C-alpha cells in the first residue's frame, strides 16, 4: 500500500481525536460541497523519497496542508480549531497501513481568506512536514 | 626569565566573507531563476494556462546580497496552489521549492568549498 494512504489514514484518525465538535468533520481535501462548516481538511502538497539499498526501508518526506475551513468573515473559530489541530499533530508519531510516522512538525502557520460571490471562507491551519518509513506487510 | 610569545593572526575574514557572499549570491540568484522556471513548467504541465496571465505573473527579484524572492502578483495564486471550498488544489509552488532544496544545499556547499 502506498505510504500516502497510510499517512492519510493516520492523519484522519489523529485529527478525529479532536472532541471539540469538529472531530467528526475531517476530510481529505476537498471536502464535499455539502460538508458542514467548520471542518478540517488535509492534503499532500509535495513529497520526496529517500531510497535505501538492502533491507533498510524507504523513507518518505511529505509536506501536508492541514487546515480548518469555516464560513464567515471572522477567523476566530477557525483559529481555535487550528490550535487544536496543532495540539494533535505537533511532534506526533504513529502508524498507518504499511507505514510508520516517525515525526510530524509544523513548518509554518497557514492562513487564507477565500471570497466568492460575496461570501467568505476562512482557512486557518498549518503546513506540516511528516517523515514516514515504509513498513510493508511481511 | 625570558618569555617567547607566538601570536597567530588570521585577518582574512573580510576577504573570505566577500568571496563567499559573492559566490553564494550567485547560487541564490540561480536557484531563484530555476524556481521560477520550475513553477512555470508545472503551471503549463497542469494545464493551468488559459490567457497566460497567471503564467506570466511570476517574477524573480534579487532583494539583497543573499536574498531573492520569487512571486506572482496575482492574488488568486494561493487559491490555485492550495485549493478553495469550490476548487481543488493544484500544487505548483511547494513541489518546485522542495525539489530545489537538495540542489541548493549542494551548490551552496560547493560555493564555499565544502563539497
């Protein structure tokens, strides 16, 4: 199984650990148009592999955008959720299918305001770097 | 009782600094040029060219001896890179920048004589 699948699985489970009403609203980006705001999305922005010879497993470095998206002109609620996201992910480790997450650190905060047809959406979160090791099933 | 003093003086830091700055400045400028080129290639490869306005909105600029920026003056650039509620993402900046991390580090080391 692809490492990105295992990482997505780990991100979904970890972010769903948020019990502040948003934990049941976690999506791989993009969320369905019918999704209720605020919600959390994550997506792979870039990735690279470090291959090794022999039995040493391959390492993958992925850059993920993890954010809360909320409707409205205020960033306040989205910022609260962004803090929860950071609490769950910063320096977290874990496992997903065929992958071990060795580390997750925030590279930079993320903020974007989207305006469309007179409506605004706030995107607040962070760019996270995830280091993972492939652990293929034996 | 006599005392022998040996004083070792190395006062070439200024020259070294100037040489390194000059070489590293070139590396940074080249990296900025390469980054701009990679971003534009990715924009084309992902079929994001309609009028060409976004493609041609990318610029590189030297902003200091050891600093350069690569930027687009189109405010919808982040929408394309990260996606919106109504539009999926098409990353073209992050992969380009991360792809140059290794070559930049190698070129910087070579520039200061630490290959």
